[in-house]
């Protein structure tokens, strides 16, 4: 933690997005492209934060659509579709929380 109350930059062992090995500087939350390799910056790839926000938005939309569904009048196909959408959204969100690059025991 710095004197301004912000988290101090943490050195990363590789690119913060594609995990290619190397030293690409500290990851600064105030600078979206910090900690990225030159290939990711040149390709204009979205940052991990941007990808996480997109996944959460899409999952939220799927959940809102499923919540709006009337169970009493819904056809079985509608129920199956919305259940599948909620499952995919939940899986996407859980994959964001999964540790990256660790071996399974």
C-alpha cells in the first residue's frame, strides 16, 4: 500500500494478458496497458480487466433474462434455453476466478 492509499504495483513474471514469460514492467491499475508484452499492445488486445467486465455484463444479462421468465407459462424449450444461458454465464464467471497457470494436484 502506498502513502496515497493505492495498492503498490506488483511485479509480474510475464505478460498480464497472455502470460508470455518476460519482464514487461509493473502492473499499474491506473494504466490499462501496463504489464503487457509488446505483442499484446501492438495487437490492441483488450486488457484482462476489460475482458472480465465483458464476461460479467453478459452473464448478468443472461441472468436478468432468466429471472424475467415466467415459470408458469414458459415452454420447455424456453426453460432449457435460459437454464443453459445461466449455466454458461456462471461457468464464464467461475473461470475468471480460477487460478491461472497452476497445476492440478
